[in-house]
């Protein structure tokens, strides 16, 4: 089709169907790569710091969801006291060492409640 157009309008030797094809393909690649980078920026953040911040927000949101979902479940008293002893916002603001101690306690309780065999 472009060959017919160039044959009719005769834009000159510099405009050939092959050149048009190469330019069109190059522009399409640039467009799709730009869209892909925009999509990744929206999904993951631009740069390491923003990606880490988005991952942290997603993790905190999931922790809140699990905490809320388990509030009304039938947990035995020991598990319920451990899991819901503090509000979720307090737990999310704990330091790493505090969270490690909390998880270690939870692990001991779970091991005590597992029926061997």
C-alpha cells in the first residue's frame, strides 16, 4: 500500500517503502517500550527506593488484611491472645528485633499445639 502511495505521489528517492517500514517499526518499538516502562513505574515504582516503599505498603496492607480476617475466627485462647494482643498498627511499627521475638513466641506456641503423628 505504501509502495503504491509513493509511486503515485513520487516524494523522491529518499522516501522508499523500506525506509518507511524501518521508521514505522522503530517508532512502534519506542512507543511500546515507553508504555512498558510507564507500566512498570506504576506497578513497581521508579528506582530502588520507590520500589521498596511500594513493596512495604503492599506487605503492610496484606498484614492488616490477615489480622482483620483472623479476628473473628475460632482460634484457641493462646493463639488469639498472641495474635491479637496488640493492635495491628502497633505491631507494624515494631522494630525488627521486637518482631523477631514476637514471631519466635508464636513459633513456640504453634509447636506446642501441633499434634505429633
